[in-house]
């Protein structure tokens, strides 16, 4: 009987934990990379899809794109979170592709999508956070504000 000791960072731990595998004839000892599951490697990953401009004016498209960029920039400051680049996220703009397929192509576990509506002096931003593999919402929020100081509001919604 052979014994192999591997130091591996396990889920919900700060320090590496020793993992033991005992092998006998016909039993293969897993390599360290095999122990670390694929799910754990993409657990804290997100893509922010371009927010949809649902306003009557196409001129407000820049505002929707700006909201998306602000959110990407705010999320990118979280050290434990990997955020897909703006270029990769915007590749899916105006494309009708299922969330699980987008997530698979971007190798992320969560997708943030949303919409922006401007009407008169009021803005409504809706955002939904989706568990990508199973395509289920696990968070959603709507914000209604007056258009007094747009840049200040964009920064608040991004945080």
C-alpha cells in the first residue's frame, strides 16, 4: 500500500490543508491538479453583460454602456473576484444567447445582466445576478432616481 501526501488549499480555508490518498493495486492516486475541482476554480468569477438600453431614444445607448463599465470597474477592485474584461463581455452585446452558453464561453460562475430606462428626469436601473450553470437568478434589484447628478449615481450603483 502506498501513501501520498499533498498540500492543497481546500474550500473555506485560509491555510493549505494536507490531503491524503491511499492507493492499492488498481487504485490511482490523484494528482494535485485533479484534486482541485473545476467548480472551485471558477467559483468566484463573474461577467457583467452590457446593460440593455430600454429607453425610447437610441441616443441613451452610451449611458447603458457607461453603467456596465462602471460596474465592471467597481467589481474588478474586489481582490477575491475575477471579472471578465469589458471587451469579452461586450462581445455578447445585442446577441440572444442563453446565459449558460455565455458563462461557459467566458468560464464564469455568475453573470450580471440588467437594463437602463430613462424617462424624463428619472432613471431606472435593474440588475440581476444569475447563477450561470443552472440559469437561476439569486439576486435582483431595481433603483429609481432623479437625473440630478448622473456620475455620482453611476458610481453608487456600481458599488
